[in-house]
C-alpha cells in the first residue's frame, strides 16, 4: 500500500550511520557539516580496524559534541557490509542513512535524501554521482566505467532505472530495512560491501527506488580503499549470482 503524502510539519527521527576505516581526518567534519533535519538526529560511527587512530578520534568527537547524539562502535567483522549491518542494528532512528566517512558525498546534501523519502518520492533512496561533473580526482576512469556498467546491468535486472548502484549513500525506513533482513536468506550473505545486499533486498520487497543526484567531491583526507580489479571481479561475480536469483530463477 502506498504511503500517504506528508505535510511540511511531519518529521521523522534519523540515524546517520558513518562506517569508517582509516578516516581519522574526516570524523569531525561529518558532524560539523551535517545540517539539522528531522525530529531527532543520531550519529552512529562504526570503526573497522583502522591503523590511524580513527576509533580514538570518534571517541574524542563524541566527547567534544555533547549536544549531539553520537554512538561509537567497533565492528566485529570485516568489510563495509558488516559495519553497516551492525550499525543499523544499533540505530534507533525511524529513517536510516549511510554516509561514507570519506565525505566525497557532501553531508550538506543529506536533507535532499530525507525529503525524498518522507514525501514519498521513493521508498529506497540511492545517491547518483554520474550526472553532475565531478571533481578532478573524485573517481578514476576505470571506476567510472564500472559504475556505468553496473548501473545499466542493475536497471535490466530490477526493472527500475539506476545510474549508480555503488554510491555509498542509501536511505530507507528502518521498518523496511527490518523486512530486508528477514528476507536476507533469499540472496544469502554474499555481499561484503553492502550496496547490492540493500538494493536487491529493496527490489525483492518491490520498494520504489529513487535516485538523488549529488556532486561527487575529492576526498580531503586519506586514500581510497577500493581495489579496482579484485573488487571489480567480486562485483561481477555477485551480479551473476543475483541475475540467477532474479532473472533466471
């Protein structure tokens, strides 16, 4: 059943999940640059076995901003997918958001995702980095080609148009995420990154997927943790697995 359209004064509580590994220099800016929106904001920082003091920086920021509701966690496993799942489990907001700690998706744009969800423009809101011109070093050429390929392939698989399946920013209602977790056995625990797991889960629930165009920026601290070749090959294998479950079952 379609959700009713909301009036301007209807608000939801929001949990902003920030998975981070070796992102010490970006933690405070995630707090400082995120605008106020929603009836209540909660930040859930989850650290992934860093070597640069990221966890200690999270604790410092938590203490430095007592007016903010900040949770700090250490993930028990490896990979962004594991981090997001554990943080979502601990989150208390009615709306769940992922903000990558590299801040290449500017935190200032998060209210657009929030409004798209609460005004029923979509039920699963996905960021798209492939429309506006990017900063010079924001995405390598091979990464760009890979993102375009997966966007076209997923549009075919899901029957919904997607330009950018691998943008880290994804937003949905917690009650819908809980449905995704209950259905996770259908695809299995096959995605260490978390992007495909959420998109396939949303598609299986027949949630309307809507993309929000963002301006993708250079990172200001640290270096990318993506291995273009090994991670690209893993993404191709996951796509083939999903195709069998969705198109050729």
